[in-house]
């Protein structure tokens, strides 16, 4: 009787009858819509039956798949989709389990159409926001299966494309379904990211385009949607856009591994494109995390080929350009430390020819030109990072890089693999080139704080080196630091300009901070300009840069006192070119003459003193007629027309200090200072030292001692101070200053060149003198404690205090209790 009832349709459960009725006799007719509406209404009226409906549909679908009745399979999935979209109740979870079971059944099929059908149903399900959480649902299978579909190698290219696109859509659906649900399995776990990200990159690479779009594409045309590359990019952007602070590392690490495994760093294009997508998609406050991962990856590949390291550096360059200002993060100096370390390693690799510092058989030999390309890329990247920093941080970076530049005699143990002096020189050049990049566009309102002595003094010390390339880099750095109004391009060429208004120079009034800066560092700058002109190895570029430096000083930092000093410096350069003691080549003599003429022509028009301008123009006209090789137009050209031997220059072709002093004195300038020839302050400092030498330190001590020696204890009677006395003191201050400098130079020279025995004897005598003075002070100030027993007489009749032990002292009765 039971079997009979089971075969009777009228006695079957109502939900089964409603499910059966949605299937037509001919599957080509499609879903019976009227019956589907009845089934939907029943499911909404009796939600407790929803799980049974889902289980029965799943049973029918499995049977139809096994029997290859794919028409009924499509109808069953359509019915499931409609029920899923219509029903949002607490019982939906049980129905979803049946739904996912059917999707899994389709994805396991080897038929592409069924795989695509199952994927489309899953994507519809992923877009549904469920009212109740699910504690036990797992998407591990779907992540693995969709990733596998992304790598499909189906023979038919059209079907292969459809399968791959279905896999991408499926991964996108998994991400949407799980990324914001804390109760779901964490999609950001490495086990999932290691499948999702490489699958997306594989499809992104397969149809790589020339350039990535910068903004995140929210909408796309139907034509774009047909492209797997566009779909992949949208999915990848969506994934990264949802990444929180703690998930960035898990999302970026698979990208680095994929680029490593497929050797994609060397081509640069695809790697740059990937990280452009990453940088534009993630939240801007997380940009520094990506940069830190790239830096760590660069360190991990320190012994890889130069092309790989150059590719990583190129990506860093692009990432820094995209990152918002200040996004380098809290460890700013660590970023530059990593890049500088790579620069130094590259120099060592280039000089030694291998990564382990030896040339044994079996070691990987490197190519020097590839290392040089890497070094240039690192330098550009350093500049790109610096451009994202505020002024105060850029000053710290400048000081940090300066501290890394090796100096012979100071940095005795360089972390080098044995590259020797040539390695030290190359590292100096590379780090100075990095400083050129960092200082490009540097602008500050307070030069004193932005350029402290701890940076400026070592930088200027490099301008005294014999290496012309190093000197030129130092001058370029100084130009970038001083130029705050973009006047530098206007001084790019040395020429005699009759009217400087065509240059359109931007001149502001010199601020108090600028005056203090020049008062503190002006003499150093003048001295190094003078010595730079004096170097026989200086070429055309050096003189052009020195002219630009003089011009910028006149425009950016000049007050009346600075103008006077600069004119004195220009006249001193003319005297330098006239001197026969220096042994300068003919070109250098003519170049210095031309430099002085061009600068005096510039400064006379800036001062706007007609008589001064007239004298300068008269001398220039005489030179144009008689000695054109003393003007820049004939010297600073590709084929300069110079005399074969030095000719005596005199008469009207020279600028006269007396004449200039006279004409400027009438305009209120300091005639006494103008009449005093400029003499550079020679200190014989170490040519590459960043700190004072031992000889200078001793000389300072000797100077203090000489001023406080006992021979000068006799005091002179106080001199009567009158107005004339003060006036004479002010007038004589310049001469006294020069005498003081000469005296200090002699003291320094003595302690640098004297024999060691003489210096040791002098120091020993000083120590003895100091000890005797200390003994006198101690005898006066230190007394033994008073003794109740009084004093005793010595054998020579002198009363001498003696210290009595505490237990022998006799105290008054009032002190004892």
C-alpha cells in the first residue's frame, strides 16, 4: 500500500509537485513561468520548506547532469537563481547549502558550458546581501576551482577565453562575498591570496597593454567587458581597494613572487603596470606599506642580476611618483638607507666583476653597463622619493646622505668588498649625484636652518678635491640650494649682456635670515669660488657653473655688504689670472678673465650705478677690439680662439679697483672695504676632510694658551676711549681681520708641518705649566679641616696645620651627648 501511495502523484508532497511542474516536457521550451511563480509564492509563504525545495532541486539537477540532460540542468539553475533572489529569510542558509552544492556539481563538470553556467549562478549569489550570518560555510573549493579556470588551456581560443573570464568573475564573486564578512573564512590568508593574485596576474599579462589607466574604472562599456584583460584589471582593483591596513602585505607578496617566478622584473613594463594598479587602487594612507615591501624585496635580491634589481628600482620610482606627499611613511631614512646601500653594492659589483668579490671560476660574472644603468635608476629613485617629502625632512635626508659619503682618513673601514680607492671615488660621485637629485627644486625661507654647518662645511670641503667631476657636482648642489626663484636657467651661459632686463630675473629683498646666513658662511663660499677658479683641471662647465653661482648669490642673497665682497672677489679673480706664480694654463687664464668680465657686467647693472656701469662697459669695449679672448664669447665656445702662449695683459683692458672704489663710494658703498684687495682665507685644510684636523685642534689650544700665558700677566694701562678711537677701530677692523687670519694660518702650518718631536716637546711644556698652575690654585683654595688640637710647629719655625683623626679630636662638653 505504501508503494502504491508513493507512485500516486496526488499524494506527493506539495513542494515536490510544484518543483516538478516548472519543468516542461521539452527542455527547449524553457522554464514554465506560471508554475515558477506558484513555486516562488509557496516558498515565500512557507519559508520552512525552502531547504526541502533546494534539496529536491539539487537531487533533480544531479540526476540530469549524470544523464546528460543539460536542458533540464539549465532550467533547474534558473529556478534556483529566481528562488535565491526572491527569498531573504532566516531559512535561506539551508537553501544556500543546496545551491552551493549544485554550483559545485556544475564546476566539477568537464563541460565548459556547465562550468560557465555554474559560475554565473555563483556571481548572482555573491551579489546578494544575506540577512543572517553563516558560521560554517566554506569557499575554499570555489577559490581553487575558479583559479584553475583562470589558467584554462582549452584548445578552442574562444571557449578558452570564456572559461578564463568565468574564472575571473568567480574570483570576484568570492571576494565580494567574503571580504566584508568577519564570520567567513579570511580571504586575505596567504593560502587564498597565493591562488587569487597569480590567477589575476596571469590573465593581466596574457593581454598586456602598453599603459595602465590611473583612476579606478568604476564603469566600462560593453566592449571592454568582453576583454579578459579589462575584467581582470577591474577585479584586481576591487580586491586591492577592499584591502585594510593589515592585509596589504598578504595582497602584495604574491605579486612579488609571481614577478620573480616568471622573470618579469627584467622587462619592467609589466611590473610597473602591476604596481601602478596597486598604488592607484589601495587607500592612499597605505602606500608606504607597498614601498616598504618593495624595499625589502630589493634587499632580498641584492645578489641577483643587475637587470632584476634595476626592474625593482624602476617600480619603486613609479610607486614613489604616484604616492601622495609624505606617504613614504615613518621610516623615511630607512628608505634612503636601503637605496644608498644598493648603490654602494652596485659600485662594488661593477669594480670586482662578481657578486662575492672574487673572480674564481664558477662565480657569476656581471656586466658593468648593467650595473651603471642600475646606479642611474637608484639615483633617479632617490630624487623621486625626496620630491614627496616636506622641506624639513628633505634637509634631514641631505644630511643623512652627506654622512654616507666616504672620506679618506675619516671613514677608514668602508663596507666594501675590496674595491679600493677607485671604489671610494665612484661611491663619492654616486652619492653626490644622489644629492643633486635630492636638492633639485629644494626651496626654503630660512637658509640657516635648512643648510646647517654640519651639511654645508663637508659639502664645501669636497669642492677642494682634485677630481673635476666631484667639484662640478658640488657646484650643482650649491646652485640648487641657493636658487629659490628659478633664476638658475637664466645663468646657464656666460655672456656679456648689455641689458639684463631681458633675463627677467626675479629679485626679492634680502631677508634677515639670508643676511645671517651670508654673514656666517659668505667667506667660505667666496673662498671656494676663488679656489675653484684656481684649479688647473677646471673646464668650461666648471666656469659656467661658477658664474651661475656668483649670479645666484647676487640675486638671491646679496645685501650691500655682500655686493662689495663679490666685487672684491671678481677683482681678485682678475689678479689671479694675471699672476704668473700659479702656473695656470692659457685656457684657464682666459676663462678666469672672461668669468670676471661677465660677472662685473652683471653686478654693475644690478647695482644700477651709472659710473660703475660706464667703467665696466668701457673695459669690455676695449677687450672686444684688442683682446677678444678675454671675453666669454671667444672663450666658452667649442673651438676657443686663444693665444698660443700667455700674453701680458695690462692697461685699459683691466678693471681698476681704484676706479670702481671711487665710483661706488659716491653711491654710499664702503670705500675702505672696496679698496682692500680680497685675499682668500687659506687654512690648508685637509682636501677631503669633513672635520677639523688634529693640527687645527692643537692650534686652537695653543692660541688660547698664548693669550693666557704668564708672560702677559702685566696689564697695560687702560686706554682712553674717544670717538676717534672707535672710528679707527672700525676702519682698521678689515686689516686686523686679515692679520688675524694670517697668524692663524702660520700656527696651523706650524702644527701640521713641524716634526713630531717638536710638537711633543711643546705639548709636554704646556702640560707642565698647566700642572703648576693647578697646584697653585689647589694650595690657595683647599685647606685641611680645622683641628681642635690647634697647630704644630714644623722644624723650620713655620706654623703648619695638621689634620687630626676624628677619634683624637677634643670636642667641647656642649658638643657631646
